[in-house]
């Protein structure tokens, strides 16, 4: 878990995979079933996660909410996109409710 803007967050890797799935299974060269993914979504999510992980060390946690103003536009856009898709999840008491909510949201994007 990482503390960002005074709250703890974690990456839900299962959510990242679910967002990238097209819902279809295809067969590889060996005839095995594999999951088909949307390459554009995969690359965008990969870049967003890379952007978040690249800037986490630079955020001054002592400033709390004021540190948000010191982050780059690309960081804020990546962070908010990953929250919207349920890939970054805030750790708190309502965590189970949020996970269920994000799973419903992910189903809407399929």
C-alpha cells in the first residue's frame, strides 16, 4: 500500500486485467484458449500505472491535501483514471463496498 494525499491506496491487478478484457477467448498457435485483450486499453493503463509509480516518491506527504497542487497534470489524470476504472482502490472501512461498486463499474465498460 502507498500513502498518497494522506490516504492509503493499492493497485487491484485483477481489475486491470478485467478492464482490458474484450470478453472473448481466442486460441493461440498451439490451440490453447487465451484471453483476448484490448491492446489500446492495456497500453493506456500500463502508462497510467507507470506515471503513478514514477511520481509517488516525489509527492510531499507532509503537505497532505496541499500536495495535490504540486503534482503534474499527467499524474492527476492517470491517478483519477485508475480510480475511475477501479484499478486504484482506497483502503478504508468501506473497502468491501467500494470493491463491489468498482466491479459494477467495470462491467459497464465492457
